[in-house]
C-alpha cells in the first residue's frame, strides 16, 4: 500500500546530459514534479495525454512495474520519433508512489 504523504526522490537527466536530484511530492504527477523543478517540460496539454511534450524514458523495470499504458498514451507515444517501447512514458500519466522512490528519469529529446 502506498503512503500518500511520503516525498520521494527523482534522479533526473536533462536533455543536455546534466543530472539533478529533485523531490517528488505526494499527489504530483511526474510531469508536475519535473515542470515545477524547472525542467524543460512544456506540458502544453496540461497533463491530459494529448501533446507528448512530457515524454520521458524510465528504466525498463520501472516502466514494467507501472503496468499497461492507456490507449491514449500509447497512441501518442507511437507518433513520437524517439519512442521506445520498453522505456517511454508520458510523465503526466505517472503518479507519485513510494515504490518509485529514487528512480532515474531521462527527459526525451524535443520533437522537431
Ligand atoms: S503534458 Fe501533454 S501529454 Fe503529458
């Protein structure tokens, strides 16, 4: 069972390769945590899985642990040029959870 009050950590790699450790607050989506920490996440759709500007790569085992992507998320990701079936996720569709403490997140390249 997840503890909804625990702040977890994220190890984020930005598009230029720089790495930073940030807090991931309870109730935040992964997209919100990245955006609120000034990473270049446009999130132009506001988190409704319709813009793909929050595309990130997660370790495959983390991706697997999150379960199936929704149909909307998968459709959108498949249109992105750097989509990777094993590691791509839309950060707005990933909720904070204690089990994700300390995971690595890599921000995907910007689409042309
Ligand atoms: S914020 Fe638009 S798809 Fe995630």
